[in-house]
C-alpha cells in the first residue's frame, strides 16, 4: 500500500497537484515547480518527522489492536478499525470507511487480496523505475527525458538538513 501511495503521489506532484493550504504555520506554501524528490527535500524537517511519526503510530496501532502480526499467523492485509473507545463520536475504518465491502464473500475477499498484492508489486516497480531514472539517466529507456534528474539521496530522507550538521 505504501508503494501505491508513493506512485500516485509521485504522479500527482509531477503534474503540479499540491495541497491548496500552507505547508507550515508561518504560511510557507507547498513546493511548486520541483520534481517530486526535490519537493520532498524542500519540506521542513519538522514536517518530515511528523509524517514518520504518524505512519509509525499507524503501524504501532495495527500491531497492538490486531493482536497477532501477519508473519506470526495474523491476517494479511488486515487493519483494525479505530473504534468509538479510541475516537470520540464513532469508528474510523481505514480499510472500508463506507462499509461497501462488509458483505463480500470470503472467495471474493481472497481474489481482491491477490489483486491488491499484484497492484502493490506493480506500484513498487513503478516507483523504483522513477527513482532509477531520476538517479541514472537512461536506466529506464521508456522514461528517458521524462523524469528529471535528482541529485539528492533517496535513502537518506533527512540528509539535506539534519545529517550534514551531525559530527
């Protein structure tokens, strides 16, 4: 799912789609006119750390609320809903927020899981293709000249600011 979010996010930002509100409390707008990786580098560290903390919280909640990790016998792809005891006023189900899939048969759910896994694999290939072409021009012939070059470091998301200051 993360690869699917990354792929769609890359495409959206590459086509100029950004949030319409300010990125920070001081009114700094979201980066415009940059490639998606360069736009990530332009986000303040506090924003990046908030994103990491939120995703970490979601992962932690999934582990605690579901009881069993999927690698230890838990259900693959299951994300427990936030119930009324956690969110005042009602439940929040990130998997099926509108209840459209609650009456699906087990066979239909299994087929949907296979489709989601395959879509995730395709999204991983897509986002890695974008990253490879951005770092090594011509490495993905179909994307040559389409993806702008990136001089930053994909594997060090805080490298432009925090890491150079460390001893």
